[in-house]
């Protein structure tokens, strides 16, 4: 057992399987719903980036490459100044939703290089221009551009040309759980000398401003190389640092004069370091202040061309006489070796070093995206931030019916800048690659979001903070099974207790779906958004005009998948506890009824060989919305194989499904796809074999869904054949957009009209692999369609997975498809191994788009590599 596995085994015995210290600091707290106390629910404009330096947050902290304890009492991060900027580089910059021509977008270059689940070793790289950071240029140019033009990125500004920048490489290596060694290496990538100021910053999260009972913590100077941080709950920590040029102290409190034109009671505000370092304002007062809640030593360097400087710091619960004495630097080497040993046991041994690098960075990004998330909705609705009065309208506004939601946990975020808040279905996907390296934490995350301080009493799972009541696809049961099977494969033992805990909660959630999203009681489901932003002809979350009702093929298919997943969970548990046997029967029968609705009640179009959303019009026949999209392919997701040896152990289940089948067939009722293979296995799916073949013909057609980088969200067919429909004298239409959406139909970054999405591709591949494990060579299809090349479905799944992995791989010219026009930068020395994990990918050329660090679900590439090895 590796050293990291030993630490994980200890964590697995804890009630919350976490280390006290980790990368739990957000990369953006400004512009979030939590910090929005506006009168008009305008989070982006109420707390913009310009306020983030001067305004103390109420619900968390952010920083550059930082860490915190798991309640975020005490935080550490790095601030920088290149001698030209008007502000310190204290946090990542990006555009708000109204500023970007394709919505919000981070405009920085940073990379999560390495991490292990216990965070005993972590590496982070930030690239800082030596010229003035182009804040205004990025804002103005993106404002000027239309939605038909690409986003204007920081590499377009020229500030990184000729390698005129610093690499700031931050490494954390723990001596023990409460003793963290910190290395900050600044490398000048330019050929001429350049100046930089570095502030390793320590501060307390300001809870005292909103809670009078909260005792204010203190940071106290001890000597020229250390301070003591004291907190009533966290206890005492000592921050050690090598001799600096200066040491500054202030308070983590709002500069009211700057943000609200109100008088300050003190010069010691959150942004005091900015003015002191850049303008020299109040410098002596900050140098002489003995105690505070925000402290930083200051290092000023002139670094020669291609040279570097190293700063060492240490944050420890112990008073150390020689914090940087003999053996200190060895800790970094030891922890790096332990990290290498750990990943040598969990990564795919049969892959080449370049592919293993992709896999390791994907998992590192997944771990770096852990974040402390604090939000008490009831308190937020009824309180003030001290700048804007309490707004009574909030009591009937956003999230007003989620007063029970009281979150204060470490959660795996999709992307700590773009999405620094959990999303229900993102989290489900994140847990799959997480299970490769820390199955205990993956299980904890899946059950956490279903706990009583998250899930509504009626069973609804919170979607995301912009609208907790929105509806994400119900993938939690599928994810729980995936995590269960991954751990069982690794250890030889399945965690039945985990399955039981998840199952009991999911019964409540399943019932919520039945009661709320099937208004006609015909097993044809709505759902609205369902995570597929802009993929419909119109906004499916909005009320449709007139006497019409939308029944969704994807909502119905997701529920068919949900029912099968619940059946599979119940059957697995019933192998150990037969009390779950009749519950498996219940979900099997519900699956049959959903399959009947999808196939018989009008969602299948025989002429097109595809499933469509159906619009029911009063007094007329239902109308198919003939859009060739992922909506029609979700029917593939509901597939299960029951082994005969298990079926024989469950006499009641076997008897009941046999009776149900005989009864329905005898009375001329629909029976879903059920095939038996040599008496050993039974296949259940929403899609009969003949329809499966028709769907795969479209799916694997390069003129339709199949791209070089995976399956498109919308068929390329709609590039030359836009779909149009007129409803109530209003014309709606949809066409193929391979990249960012050209419409703000569902917000500023609506973008489901053609790109490749990793999570949807992953489920498609998993489902095809499931079909393939049953059919073997008995079912062969063309790949690609029209090529004449026949493959079985396991081979198809591998070929699709290889296309997705290929987005990250270098070609013969050294280019990675995901970098598109920016490959020139990633061919420079020191950049060749850097990999980003974008939210989605261009449907024609594979360029990465959207959030650039969406290891939340794009880390699934690590799982695909594992499956291919």
C-alpha cells in the first residue's frame, strides 16, 4: 500500500473523509448569487471584479493558487505585482455574463499541474504578463464583438508574445496534516531582466461582520520571519517566511469609501496592500501595525532573463525553531515521489507517458476544484451585507423556497472560476473519475447532495445556485452505480451500505419526478432545461403559449434510465438483503410503462427513425419537433443486463416479471426490448434492436452526429437544413452551431447547438459498451456510417472513446486539437506538457470552448483512458 493509500485509508474511517487543509479556496467569489444583495437580482453587476479587492465577502473567500482549512477560517494565497498594473494580481480576472460576447469567461492562463487526494502534494502554475495586464482591452474588445465572432482571449492581446511573462509555480508539500511547506518559484521566461513583487498572503475569512457573536480572530507579528494566527475554533497556527523586503498588516474588511461612498472607520481595509505597494499610501502604518486579520510579507525581485527566484514559506500548528532547517526542502521531494508512486498504481499502465500526463492532469484538476461552499439561503434572504438594505422582494424571488438549504461543506466544483458553485448533475459525473483515486470521497459527495440540508423535503435535489429549482437530468443513481462498480473492481468488495443510503434517498427523488414532471400521468415526462440549455427550438423551461403541452423525449428517456438504474441498485442490494427484492420489481414495472410511453405513445418517428419531443395541441394530433439532437439519443442510455445466476437467487422478482410479461403480451400490451442470450443474460433497454441500429446509423454518420472529436450535440444535418416551426404566429427555428452559440436564447453562454460535450459522450459510450457486452459479434454496424468498415459495439465504444481522448493528444506536428489557433503558445518551451480541460469542444475542429478548467466533467477523459488501456 502506498503512503497516499495509507492516508486515504485513515480518512475513510472519518465521518467526513477529508484532510483539514486543501485547495478549498474558490477562484472566484465575486459575481456569485451568494454575494448578491441587490434589489434586482443582478449578481454580476452588484459585486463585479472591480469590487473584489475592496469588499469583504460574506460567504467565502477567493485567491490565486490558494489553500484553506475545511471551514475556510484561515486562508493562504499568492498576490503579485509586475510594476505596471493598477492593482495587485490577487485573484483571477474574467468577464461577467454581460461583458463577454459569449457570456462569462476567465481571461487568465493557469494550470492545475498535480494533486493527490489528501493534498499532501499539490502543484499550481500561473502565467503573469510582464506588461500591464490587459483588463480594459479584454473588456472592450469582447464588448465590441458579436456572437458570430469568437471570444477575444488573453493570448490574442499580445502580452504573452515573445515569452514576456513570469511563470509562478506554487508547490505545497505537507510534513503532516497540519504542517504545510510552501514553495513559490518565479521564473522569467523573457530574455531580458524584469521586476516582480510577490506577496504570500495569509488572512481570515470575515465571519464577524455578519455575526456579532463571532469572536474576531487575530494575526499577530512575532518576529521578522513569522506571525501567529489565532482562531477560537481553528486554534493557533504559525506562518513562517524567509526574510522579506517588507511585512504588511491590515484587516479583511470592506473599504466602504470605495464601494459605497460611505466613510471608513479605519485605513486598514481589505485593499490596503494595493495602495501601499503600488502607490506607497499608508505604507508606514501597515508596516507598523502589530495585529490584524490580513498579513503578507513582501518580496521584491529583479529577475534576470531566463532566471528564477524561490520563496519558501511554512504554515504549521507548531512553534518551530528552525522552520527552514535541514530536511525542509527534502519534504517536497519526498511528497513528489509519493505522488508518483500513488499514480503509478492508479493510472493506466499500458498507456504512453504523454497520455498518462493527460490523465494525471485531469485528475489533478478534479482535485484542485474542491471548494468550501457556504450558503444559508434563509439567512441570505432576510439579511443585509451592510451596503444595501434588506430587500423584502427577495422573500418571493430567487431561491426563496429553498430556506432549508444550509450548506457549509467541501464540494467538488465544476470549475472554481466559471462555476464556483456545485451543480447536481456535474457533481454526479465528477464522482466517476474521482472514484479512480478516492472512492470514499466520491461516495461522500453523492450522498452529501441528498442530505436533508440539501435535498428538499419533497425530494427535489438542488440544481445550482442561480436557480436551485431548475431541473437537471436525474443521473445520481447511474453515478452511484458507476462509483460502486469502480470501487468493487478495484477492491473486490462492493459497498452495499453506500448503495442502501443512496437508494433510500433516491426513492424520494424518483417520487418527486413522478409527481411533478408527469402531469398527465402517462409516463411521458417534462423537465424543461434538463441541462441541455439551448438545444430546443424554444426555451423548454418557459411556459408554452396557448393550450399546448411539451412532452420531452429526453425527460422520458432519462426517467427510463433512472428506473433501470434503481432496479439495478435494488437487485445488487437484494443479493445481500432480500427486503429490497420487491422494490426492484416496482422499478422494473415502472421502466416497462416508461418504455411503452416512449415507443408507443408517439415519440418515435418511423419515417425518420428517430425519437422527438412531442408538442400536444388542443384538438389536434401531437406534433413531432423534428430536431436531430441529443434529445433523441438519450433513449440509448437506459440499458441493463441481468445475469441469470442473480435472477435465480431472486425467486419473487423472477416470478413477478414473468407474470407481468405474460399478462401484458396476452392482452396485447407493449413489452420493452428484452433479449436472452444463451440462457445466461437478459438485456433490458428502451430501444429495440431494430431501432438501435437506426439510431446508430445516425450517431455514427460523420455528416450528422459523429465528429473527429466525438458526438455532436446537434446533427450537422441542420447546418444546411435549419428546422423551423410556427406556433401561435411565432416562428421558431434551430440550426447547427459547431462552436459557441450564436444566440443568447438561454442566457449569455447558451451553447448546445453543435459542440461535443464530454458527459453526454461518456454516457453514450458507456451505453454502447453495455449493448456490446450483450450482443458481442452478433450485432455489427458500420463505423463510420457509409465507410463499409464493420465493427461490433465494443469496438465502436472504443473508437468513440479514442476520438475524445484524441482531442487532448498531440498530432505529428505537436498540436493538440483542443488548443486550435493557440497551439503556437503550447509548443513553446515549458508549455508542451500543459493541458486544459474545457467545458465543451467545437463540433468540427475540436477546439476547446467555454470554461477552461471544467475538470468537473471533462476529467471523464481520465476514465476513458482507463477503459481504453
